[in-house]
C-alpha cells in the first residue's frame, strides 16, 4: 500500500518568514495530493491540493509543488502569520478510489 | 448547512464496554470515512463507504464495525472497547463524480478507554 513520510515533525519560524514542509510517497498510482490544516480541537481542513498532471499550484501565500519522478511534494507558506500556527498534514491518494494515506503531521509555530 | 457532524464529542468507556459513534453529513456526498488520530501520528483509515450500501476495510479495521445506515449517516461501533482504542475519531465525507476530491471532516470524538 501507499506510504507517506512527512518532514519536519515540528517547525518554528518568526512571523514574516517562510515555512516549507516536505512529503514523499511510495505508490506511483497516487494522483492526488492534498494538504490539510488542523487547528487545536478541530477536524482537518483542506488548504490546497494538487493533481499529478500539474507541477505547481499557488493560492495567495500558500503554494504546493510536486515532483512525480522523485515522488515528493512540498507545501510552501510565505509571509507567515501567527494564525498560521497549526498542525499540517500531507496526504496521497488515488483520487478515483477516494482513499487517502496521511503523513504524520508537522506542528508549525509562528512566533510574533 | 452543518457539513459533517459527529456525536458524542467526548466519551469515557471501561474496558469491555461497547458504544457507537455517530456521523452524519448534509452535503449529499456519496463517500464517507472513519479515521483515528493518535498523538504524533497522522490520520489512519479504519473503514470507508464508497457509496450507500457498501463498506470496506481501511488500514486499521480490527476491533471496529461500521454501518452505512443511509446516504447521510455512517456509524462506527466498538463492540468490546480496549485501552488501545483510546484515540480521537474523525468522520469525513467526499463527493464523487465531481472535479473535487476534497474530504470534509467532522469535529471529532475524543474517546478514552480505561
């Protein structure tokens, strides 16, 4: 089955700096790669996703890049703000089947 | 439009007791999922239902059963709770046959088994 590894497990940055979280996956059949943000006491919420036919996608301060050959994808957050502090999860799935395998999460702390 | 709702929010069980976690969605989604989340770990899939009337095992199904009662509701049952089942349980749903693969998550049920 699919295996997703996520690094780092914790990340602390100063407000205004950039944050990068990286994930690798093992199953070449995976074609959908979402990123979820989980705030304390809440369920995960999708913040950005990318499909295997696209190399990069951007939404305001958030961007995701995908390297299918190397089987890795990354989340980039620019101009970080304290409200970006949360746990971020990457996932990989065969979008048609609907089952996702999640990374172990990265706890991002943005210090004011 | 409430999205995905879960009951109860918190539950404490003694070893060997049984309980059912309830999940409902009002987005007319076909697919529904149950995950567990343990400290320092990602979400692990317990069971899923691709459509009304079907259920399949996920990564960690042992000790659990599910029922897809109708299109809206998907319940998770622990027949004989064990301390290893102490976790936060999330239900999620997803539309199929649309361009979006996004899963929508409920707020979670925090379960402690003593």
